[in-house]
C-alpha cells in the first residue's frame, strides 16, 4: 500500500506528530535531547500482509532488510563521536532489498555507559524507515570510550549494525543566577538558595547536573541537588549544624558542580549572635559523693545545658556558685568555694567538677547566665553521704544459726550491713571477707547500698563441740569521739575501742591459742594500748617480738574491722535433760489442778547447742481411762411403828471412775459422794423428795497435757551463748491434769529438711 492511499486522518496524525517532533528538536527540549521516533497509529489497512514475508511501505512483500550504519548527532545536529550530559541522538534507517523504507520495524540499541530515551532501549521505525533514540551518559563524570550498535527485528528478519565507537565527555558546567532569599539571618534562621546550571560553551541550560553544597557552619535540607526544568537547582540553608548547634557571625555557602569543581560559586550570610534564653540541669543520675576520708572516689561532676530557642547555645558565659553545701565542700577547682565563671562548649554544655570534704550533707549548685542572671538552674539529688565502714557500724545477720549436723548442704545466708560513722551506707564495692572454723563459707562479698550476702553450708569439717566460729572482716575506721566536730580524726579526738591484730576464737575463750591453730590476722601495728578481746570482736592486745611484749594497736584511724558469730550444728535426735521416765497420776481429790514437768531439749550430747532451727516440739496426752457414770434416786421410804409413812431416798452412782468423788446436783442442793474402788457410791437419807431430778456434775476425767513454756518451733536465731547455748533457749515445761494410772503423755520432736526426723518419747502415768 502506498503512502498516498492512507486515510486522511492517518496522514494528519503523522504530519502532526512529525511537526511536534521537529518543533521539540528545534527547542532542544530544555536539556538538548532529540525526540525518539514515533510509530504511526494502528490502522489495519497499513499492516504488512500475513504472507510468508512482510511488506515495506509500498505494500510490496519484503523478503529481506538492510540497515544503515548508526549516525550519532549532537544537540545541534552535527555528526559526533562524543556524548556529553547534553545528550545525543542515534539514528538508523531500515530498507528492503529494493531500497524502500520499512516502517514499524523494531530497533534495539545497545551500549555501555549510557542511558537511552526509552525504558527498554527500543523504538519502531517511522514511515521513512528511520529509528531515532536519545542517548545520555549514565554518569555525567564518566569520560570512558564505548561502542554503540543496533539490532533490527522485522517479522522473522533480523539485522545488526556494525559497532559505532564513541566517547563520553563532561561538559563545562557553569552556575548562574546564584541567589539567597536573605543574607542576614537570626540565630537558627534559614534562607532559600536558587541557581541554574548551564553549558558554559553553548550557553544552554543543562538538566541532570549534580550540584553539591557546603558551608563553614550550618546545614542544608539537601546538600546534593540534581538540576531539572531548565537547569533549576533549589535548596534551603539552615544556620544550625548537623549536631544541632547554632551558627553565628559570617558564614560561607559554596555551590560546586560535581562534574566541574573548578566552577564553584560562593555566597556569604551574616548570622546574628546566639542569645541564650533557657538553662536546664541535665545530669540525669543521682550524684552521691564519698567523703574525702572515705577511701572512695572523692570527686564528681554535674552538667548544665544552655539553650537559645530550643537549640544548644555554645560559648555562653555561665556563673557557677553554691547555694547549700557542707562547709568544707569545693567546686570547679579543688579548694575553690567562690563563684566561678565558665564557658559552654559546642554542645551548649557546662560541666562542673565537685570536690567533697569530710562533712556529709546535701549539695545545691547554681548556674546562671552572666548576660542575664535571671536565667539559671539548680542542681538536684547531689549529696556527700558516704564514708568508710566504722567499727560500730558492722552488723551481721543470719537466716538461721542452728543447722543440721548429720547432712551436707544445709545452708544459711549470712548478710553483712555496713555504715559509716554518720549512718550512711559504705561505698558500693566495699569487700567483706569471711573465714569459718567448719563447714563451707563463701570467701567474700561486695557491698551494694552497704549490704552484701554470702552462704554457709554444712559439710566436713564439723567441730566436735558442734559450734562453728565464723568471722567477718573488712577495711574500715575505728570508732572515735569527734571532739572538734569536723568529722575527721585529728589531734585531740579519742579512740573509743582500739583494735589491732585479730583471730578466730574457735574455743570461745577470748584469747588467741596458737597451739590450737586458730586463724590469725596480723596488722604489724604497735604503739598504743589495745582494748581487751571479746567474743564478737576478737582482739590480740599484745604479742611477743624478739622476747619483748608489745601492743598490736596504734593511734591511727584505719583498722581491720571484725565481727565473730557462732553457728550451731544439731543432731536430728533430741537430747533431754530433766524429762522423767514416768509421772504420777493427778490426786483423786484434785484432778483439775495441773502438775508441771520442767525439762530441756538439746541438739547434741555435749549440750552446747539447741535443736536445729525450725524444729517443732509438742506434748500430747493419751487417755487410757474411759468411764460412763450413771446416777439415780432410789425410794427407801418405810412404815413407822404406828403404820405412818416415813419418806426417805438414796442417791446411787454406778460405773464411775474408782476412788474419786462424784458431784451431784438436785435443784439448789449439791452432794459430794465418794466412789469406791468398784466405781460405785451412794448417800442415804438425802432428804430429797421421791422423783427429784439429779444431775451428775463430775463424770469421768480426761487426761490432758500441754506445753506451757518454751518455743514450740525452734526460732531461726537461737541465743547460742558463749561456749554453750543459754538455758532459756532450751528450757521447756509441760503441765498435765486429769491423768490417771495407765494414761500416757507423749513428747514429740520433728526436725526440718534436709534432716527431717520425728522422735516421740512416751511417759506413762503411774
């Protein structure tokens, strides 16, 4: 089919499309691109026949195709082998063997380093058989050489062009119309930046050019912008750096084209000085300082932050002063107690060094702007409150102190609590050590808030006296009287209980027995009189050195503080003292009066410890007598000598407890009737009318027993005394009443796990 045979509308469309393409090509499209070939609209009358081969634009069947070599032209239409960021156009022409143009042939372009004008790098030939596509560098800074080719597909026919060699080249970009919306800014303010990118040689606006922005102080909403829409580049400068700090003074803004750094441009802005208008105390943790004589860290630091309109303000003059501190407290520099002026850093922060003295107390520091003293902040939760452990501030507590002797692994927790001489917890990390005469004890613990805990566990060795001496010791200060009130030990102050070398007093005799192998700790001090040794604070007052007796104490404050305590190891079988083999029955005439029995319960044969903590002790009665007494009123009336009626009655009791006294009530009258050994009793001439109602007040008695003295459960902490458990900790008493021969009383002792055992002792009533 010839071109002239096309419908008018098809011709009009092609003419319009061609005119538009030529118009855009003449304008350069803003970025110098050429327009890719546009295929004619679909029209069934224009399609090649479905015969064995296609048809060209003349309607003659196509049996073969030819393709011209690639033509590469620059934006001005000149043939070139160089492609810049302005782009170029690649064109081929497809004809049949007769030289007639072939339309609607699919042409695929291939090359590295470039980007084509269509998403798949393919276009269709137009009615002239021409296929044109735009080509741009993938990277505007690339200067490599490559090869371009095209492959034509038309029905089942394929043809590929020869390779076309080309090079990429950066254009000479210039920046024009560089402008700021404002060159005078407030602190933290911003300004818009605009400019255009041009080809410096051809003076044509260039798109897709990357422009990078830098500044001496500040930031950009985008510091790398690609030009578009006639070379437009826009960004915003902020007078705040990337760390949130405010800028001030004259600052330089630089715009640099990425592919031509030599053509950079600069502008300056003038930024008003930072005016701080708020201040915050920004130390978030509680600051508790150790006193200067505590042996812990004797300095600390707090922080304030200055802001201007919500942004950290650098280089601000801040006056630091104390509001409320102990008299010997200093700040900023060691020994300073006067107001000091400091400068905020680049983050608007002011750090203040703190130096505690020996006196405890709250600390309040004030920071105020020199330029505006009404803007200030105060420190919070700062104090001097921690000193070394003091001699009378060591306290030891136990979860229990009498454990099972016969098993391994019965445990007790040992907790040490330490305070300084003003009652504050000692510094965290204070180490408390432990040594034990027997069993196993954790060697040490580290305090947190003045408290730490270790474990004692039963195992070999087990002392023969069932008493284990354990001693805790820690570095600290002796107790003294602070006469001058400076909270420091100085000339004139008096040590109240001087201590020197110490030992573990295994036999609890208050003296060190070297021949017994008792643990000893020597300080090698001398020169002062020592206090005598005691059970809970063993002390070695003197020692022989080179044949001479000398003291182990000095007049200095530091010492090894010590605290000794005793743990008991108890058998699971009780050892009784004073518990009788039998008890007498209650008197028949006084069954309800309780009879007492006193006894003691020990946890070992040597009677040095109680039963294990948690052991239960109980007393019960077993009643073996069971009677069911009955009472009746018998009519014993008779006739007198004159045949008159003589009225009389008799109270009779049967099945009562033998050898007791029965109490009978009739109305308001009470009768005590003796019961014989057969369980019977009676009383004649009672004076009661026949038919009177009787009530037996005393029936058979029940044997009862109860524990009236002593701990029914052995407490967690037993007073183990010195060398021997105190009597009150093992003393018990039970009382029984209404008990007759053959009744029985039982004493039951049950020990806890891990040596759970129940032992019952039966005491007959005789």
